[in-house]
C-alpha cells in the first residue's frame, strides 16, 4: 500500500532527477495501481508522530497507521532515525533479511 503523498513525492523527485523520463514513471504508476492500495491520510495527528523530523513524512506515518500496516519499508532517514516502533520501520535490505 502507498499513500497519496508518496506518489506526489515520487513524481517530484523523479522529475528533478529524470525529467525526460516522467512518462515512464506515469506508466509504471498506472500499472502498479492494479496491485497497490492507495490510502488516504487522516487529518488528525497521531500521538508520537513528532518523532519524525520531516512533517511531510508524518502524513505517510498517519496513512500507514490508518491502513493497519505492520511495517514501513523505506530508505528515508527521517523514518529510520525516528525510533517509531509501531509500525516497524526498516530498509528493504532489513526486510529481505528477516524473510
């Protein structure tokens, strides 16, 4: 699952790093939507979300909690350094290792 804000952030980063390839990203997103659940972000803050430095990332945490996810898989240091424990936060490599 992914929240709406993650798509927006992905588009911004992709456009900055690969401006000529945004069409490929949009095709990927269109095909991924058949297997990905898009979760909306609650307006009300959650207790403890201030452990995450980046306020935009707090929205992702809210959506994750609302969706009942067990794990956030990310490379974002704002999450990884936050010590948020519910849901668990780990890198893709850590997730694969726990297999």
